[in-house]
C-alpha cells in the first residue's frame, strides 16, 4: 500500500514548481525584452533614414556630406581628415528632421541616451541630457552615400571593426567618444565586435542603413560578402589620403 503525500511533501513540490515557473518567466521576459530592443534599434535607424531623405529633398537630393557648407552641408569640411570628433555634429545638422536625439541611440549600447538637442540662445535645463558630443551616439556615418544609389551604406551600428576576428570592445568606435574617421576597403574584411546585437552571437549581428532608407540586419559574413562588396567607393577623400584600394569612408562616434 502506497503512503499518502505528507503536507511537507506537497509544500516542497509546490516550492519546486514555483522556482521552475520563475526561471521560465525570467527567460521569457529576457527574450521579449531582447526582441523589443532589436525592434527599437532598427526602428530608430529607419527614422534616421527618413530624416536623411527629408534633408536631401530640401537640398537638391544631396545628403549633408555632398552639400556645400554655405547651404548647410559638410562637403568642404570633409576635405579635412580625422572628422571622428565631429560625428555628432553631422547628425545635429538634421535636428529639425530628427526632432529628438533619442533616435540616435540603440538600447543595446552601453552609452547614455540624450534627451534633447542643444538649442542656441536658450538656458540649458539641468534635468536634460543634451546631445553635444559623441557619447550619446550609437551609429556610424557613411560619408560616401549617394541618395541615387540604394547600395550606399548611410549609417550603421557603431560596433564595427577591421579584420575577420571580432574584438571584445566597440571596434572602431573608441570608448573615449573622440570618434574615428576610417577608410574601409570594400574587399573587407570587417566584423561586428562582441557588443550590441553581437553579444552572445558568434556569427556577428548588426544593422546597416542604406541610402534608400531601408534597414538591413546583417551578419558579419553577409556584411562582407554582399553589402560591403557592392557598396560604391567613396570619392570625397581628403587630399593625400586617397586609399590605394577602393574603399568607403566611415566616421565612427
């Protein structure tokens, strides 16, 4: 004859089930949060793409890198090298189209999100985090992007590095926030570092924004094999800094 379960046995069984349910719930919530962050990061890049297109419509189809300084662009400034520290200023030029610097941040980034653009002539609110340098910025710039060529890389996640082996940091985007102005050979190789969307993903994962406004989630392999290989080479290089091989010019925050 089988002995009946005691009250202690029942309580112990309930406790075990409760622990298992809690573990399952934490795992489910983690996956939901990750999917939400993935969606937000891609959506932010889409809005940045819309801002670029709006800006271009008001400037003869040119993105800021191809428009004269006298008309609000960056064309002449890019004859100088080492524009990394000015990466944020490029995005700030489109403040009217972006409306908020929150769009310039990926929630997978370890940086802090800015809450307002700096507005000249108004007192600063100490409760706000202003977009006034590279530190609230999660995306690199593609300075050779052409609004008429949909294969142009306009922007992307900042955790990109040179070489086939992914680094443990943010790649070409330094922790100091001083930025980086880099020539990337279209023959590669490049790799997503082990940050942001690549965390825990050996194949590498990141987002790029194309000049037609579309956002492409790509692995390291796909980025090298398809998107980088087919990107039109940059032509607006500083004098004496023209790469020996066809390359694109990316500026990292």
